[in-house]
């Protein structure tokens, strides 16, 4: 396994561990909902709805890694 693949593997595992811990902490911090109504959305989340969304963060990280992989391939194999 090359050094580049090892770095990607470690970075991927790090992202997965971070996402798991973040999801776990969010799940534990949710309050029980009384009745059929959802709880109120906190102010910081309302102001930064897209920045605090883990799905958008995942897409951003994926496309950044994809671009880095393409750049590495172009530089390594001299296309």
C-alpha cells in the first residue's frame, strides 16, 4: 500500500470516527418530545442551517478528497 493510500485511509477513518461521535453526541442531547410537536430549533442552527448540516459537510469533504485524488493522479501519472 502506498503512502498516499495510507494517508487517505487514515483520513477516511478519522472522518468516520468524528461523524460517529458527532452523531452520537447529537442523539444523546436530543430532548424527549412531548406530544406530536417537534422541539424548537436552537438559534445558532437557524442562523447556520447549511453549515451545521452533517450531510453537506460530508459532501464537501467527499468532493475535496475527490479533487485531491484527481490532482494526485494527474501529477503522478503525467497524463
